[in-house]
């Protein structure tokens, strides 16, 4: 089959690789019909996540059709109304791999699964703790082949695979795999009350879903912060007020917009590769370059300082290691709450599908580019550098290159 393979920092290629096989009775093989490039894929592309090996298959946002089921995939799950899976079913695949039976899965903390990351010891040494196994996201999270390919093996398929209603298109449901639940959980973590103002740093795909989810959960105002014109425009179309951080001092602007109090909750939808302004930005880049700091927390600092007293800091942006100069004095003395973590995707599959079916949101608004899988190297470049007004790329396996 054809697959997008990591070949080193800032280099991917579409190669011929062996087809996946059933390795465990609870496995399934999915023929992929749509897959996407995620912002967190750029952390691998840019070389910030260790343990990548040349030839690793990328991608954790994918869906398709079941073509083979292991003998142990007999029972349905509650997200599929108890109906068993069958060859031919259209399914989305959560990016988090979850066993369904451990302490954490039983409490719907799916991304904290104890049994799906065989390399948990490695993640604990490098990141401080291990999440569940993740598709296509380095050997720190299991070394699982990803979904930017023609086919994928899905472990614990009886727990993870979610059947898609016939009337919904791939583009309406593809982002259930990651970024729609991630944005929704980030907004849910904000503890939004009627009349609240939420500030969102980062108008990439997760930020866009965070904005719309905040409104769905009852926010009165959302203030979106970025510097890329097309992303700010998309946020504005979603109902947000916008700030360009290259044109204003964000902290001062937020105070002015909230009568000096600050937003009720704040969301860091950027994470470890945040662009910093001024001396702090230079400090983070230098320390990261010499590996004295693994992540750049410029946005996290801003968010903590900006949030009102007693507010909530929600962090869907990916961090992998250690950061410096966090304003813990402000965090403690304001009485802030922080909520974060990899997304418990399984928890949100049914309720978010219901929102799509009810017409309350159409996630396909996010797609700006549709390309054949064979053009993945070009897609990574335009996505990374935000060229050609690119916000989100969907790749189509089997489609002829143009």
C-alpha cells in the first residue's frame, strides 16, 4: 500500500509499505477513505518529538471502511448502540487507543488507558508520564502505524471504532477522530457559565472548534487571538471577536475588552511551539534549541496572567516535556483552575455526532484544501507555513495526483 512516511526533520515521502495484518483477535483492518494532517503532526515534522524512526507512518485523523475483523471483535459498544461491527461498516477511528477495561477506561478517561501503550516506560522518562497509545505519533506513544495511508490496523477495534450514519459525509465526520472532540473538551474544561467570556489563543483547527464549542456550551463572548489573517477571519465567521497579537498587546487588550477583570476562562490551543514576542520569545527559542527547555510556553504564560481571578485555564495545546518561567504566583494567588490532557475522544463520539445530525454544527467548514495522498509532502509544507490560505488539509487515498 501507499503511506506517508517520516524521513527526518521537515521531510516526508509517500512510499510503498507492507499492507497491515491482523495481529490480535481484537484488531480490525480499515480501508482509509479520508485522512488529515493535524497541527500536532507538525511537532513530528519539525523534529520536536524524540523516538521517531525513518519510515514511520504518520497520521492520527482518519476514517474509512472495515475490510477485515479479528475473531475477537464480536461485541458492540455503547457508542454503536450495542450493535456489532461488520465488514463494510463506515467508521471513524479515535486517535487515542483504549482497551476499554482498565481502571481509567472504565471511568471514561480513555486517553489515560493503562494497556495500550507498550512503550509507556519510555514516555514516562521523557514526558513525565504516558498517555494511552496514539496512532502515528512516535514510539513514545506505542509506535503504532498511522492513518495517512491506504489501510490501517486498528487495535481494540471493538472499543474504538464508531459507525457513521449513512446520511453523513466523510467531511462532516472526519474530525470526530481528534480535533472536534479536542476543541469541545477544551471548551467543556473551561467550566463555561451563562454570560461568560472565553479567550482562545490559537485559531488553528483545534482553536476553531474550541471557539464554536464554547458558544454551543453557553458562552456569551469568545475572543480569539492569532496573527494569521485567514484564521482570524474564520474565527470571526464563527462568532468570535478577534485580536492580532502582532498588532496589539494582548493582555492590555483583554483587560480593556472585559472592563479590567479579564476573561472568565482562557484556552491555550497552541502548545509547545508557540511563537513568542520580545525577550521571552527569544529566551524560549534559545533554550529549546539547546534542549534546556523542551517546549515554548509563551501562550500558557499569557493565558495565566490574563485570566480573571477564580477563572479556568484550559490547555488542549500539546506539551511533551518541561517549560520555564511559569507565573505560578499569579496562578496561585488568583485561585485559578487548570484542566488539560489528551482528549477522551470515545466519550464525545455519540453526542457530537448528534450535534452534526441536528444541524447545530457542520465540521466541514474547516477544510480549505483537499489533496490526493500522493501530494502529502506538498500538503505538509503549505500547512506548516500557512501558505495559500491553508487552515486544514484533507488527504484522499487512491485519488489520482493532479
